[in-house]
C-alpha cells in the first residue's frame, strides 16, 4: 500500500493579488479582474441609489409641486373632507369616492342574519337603523370625523352583532 507524499497533498498556489488586478498584469497584457472585484462592481451597479441623498431621488417631486397628503386608512378628518369632498353632499357619496373599502361586504356570517354582512353605522355613538342607508341621511357639511372600527374592537366597545365592523361618525350637532 502506498501513501501520498506531503507535497502531493498541498493545494496549488494562486498568484498574489495586487489591487484590482492579478499579479500577472503588466505592460502589453490585458488585466484580469478578480471575482471578488467583479462582484463588488455588480452590486454597486445594481444598487439603485438606496444610499443616496433623500433629496436626490429620481422620482421625488420638485420643490414647487404640491405633495399629496397621506391620510390614515381607517379615519377621515374634517381637513380631508374639505380637501377631497368636492361635489359630495352626503357621507355615503364621500365614502363611495374616498373610502369604498369601508362599504364592502365582509361576507355572510350567518344564513339568517343578512345585515351582518355590512358594517353597522353609529352617528354620535347612537346606532342607526337601516344599515349603510343611514349614511345617505348625514349631510357632509355636518360631519367632523368618520372612523372605521374593525370587528374585534367594535365587539369590545359595543358588544356582539358587529361582525363586519362599525362606521362611526361624529357630527357637529
């Protein structure tokens, strides 16, 4: 049985690396980039400017352009009503245009309870009969604030019967 000699077990040596180029580069020869350097160049090219200055983003609006405000998805303030409520006269017209997700059916929770599919309407903390049609009776000029409260929070606050949440309206009356 023969065993390999220690010189046969050694790895082949690589040329030393100086800077970006391999040591074999010189005048008249094409420099070869190392794989590590290529990887760094690729990452830098694909970086997309995440570390750039915030004001220099290519999709940032110009300084003289008005910026659109962002509003919370479950709340409507008087300022948003004034800004986005043009040509809407009732709370229902406004919500259809600005927050249509509040008015969508949340699915049937019971075969006998058809009203459980839509949110319950409370105006000044008083439950209004008629479901969403009660929103047609609320003039938008009297609304100070509207809020959508999810089913879990609504059940905690008002008890059972709010499987699709609550639309809570505060008026100036």
